[in-house]
């Protein structure tokens, strides 16, 4: 375990930059997982982080302590910070004092869609993106493709909202969704408040690619025109539309219902 006590330390400055600057995370290709749940899930599904970062005051915490001891026994890299320095970089209010530094997972975009997937077209709110990822993972979706303009999936807010869903999904960012859609080997379903085809009329007992759009403007005209189906999620109340994350969850679990049935 390495100890750092000065905020002028070069390594501490680098971690602080990653914690607060999305551009720095993208450039470095690294992300921070903040909180016990995210760290435990990464450890179980993906293995050791590049570095575990722990606050001194958390070493005796009932959840953090055993995890740090396990990492020490497995010769993982651990950085210990005074509480004040740790909380200067943590984005979690009242957090327990543990984060992992990881290489942001990155894979080449597949040549064609072939399994249940989600295409996010300029979905900008990190909470919505995280909720969609969490619902997608729970529903057995395998792949997520994000157009430029969609919230960065490995940002702290998206990570917290997704609650570990990232680690069971293949996530691709800055993707040309129109090109991906054009070469899709499966049906592409774009949600729209003006569609004639209702969700519950569709046969979802097959792999499909769901397309969800901007919170205000919806799916772009180009993706709507190229979709196999334009899908309406019907609702009875006098509201204009569903929140995009709620809409996605309804769609995913209608597909789950049909496949379980």
C-alpha cells in the first residue's frame, strides 16, 4: 500500500484531473469507479483495477476493510490518502472512501448487429443514460451503441446510475448509428410518440435493436426513416410522453415478458 499525503503529489493531481474532467478521462482512456458496490462488482466480474484508492478513515469500515485486505493479499496496487485529500477527489457525497482506477473498456464496433442491442441517439442526461444501461443489463441486452452527443457512459453520474450494469454490457461510444442501422442484421425499432405501431403489437421473440433519442427532440429523422419499425409506447394519462429511461424499461421488459411467455 502506497501513501500520499500532499495534494501537490503528481499522481494525486492526475487522479484529481480524472475525477473532475470528462475530457481528461476520454484522453487518458481511464475511469474512476467510486463506491463499494461498483468496486466489488468490477472485482468480481473484471478482476483487479489498475489501482484501488482508499481513504485512511475507511480502512476500518465494515465493507471497505475486508475488500482492501483481499486486494493486499492478492498483491493489487493500493493508494491510501488522508480523508481530506480523498474527499477532494470523490464525486460521491457521504461516500465510504473507496474507488478504483481502471482502463476504460474499449472494443472495435462489430460489423453488424446480431444480438439484442440499444442505440442511444443524443440522450444527454447522465441519469437517463445510466438508468437505460441498468434496465438493459437486467433485461439481457448485450450491446449499447452511443452516438456523439450522448452522455459519456463512463462519467461518474452515469456509472452511479447504472449500478454496475457497465460491467456486463459491451458499450461503444461515438458510433455512426445510421451506418450501423443500415448494416443491421436484425430489426431496428425506433420509439416515437407519433408512431402508428404500438409496442404490444410487435413480435419481440427475436433479437432486436432498440433506438431511443434525445429527451426533447426524440430519435432523429434519419434513424426514424431507416428503422424497421416506428414504435409507440401507449399510455392512458394526459401526458405528452414518457421519460426516455422509463420508455426504454417498458420496451425491454415487454420483450422479456414475451420471451418468458
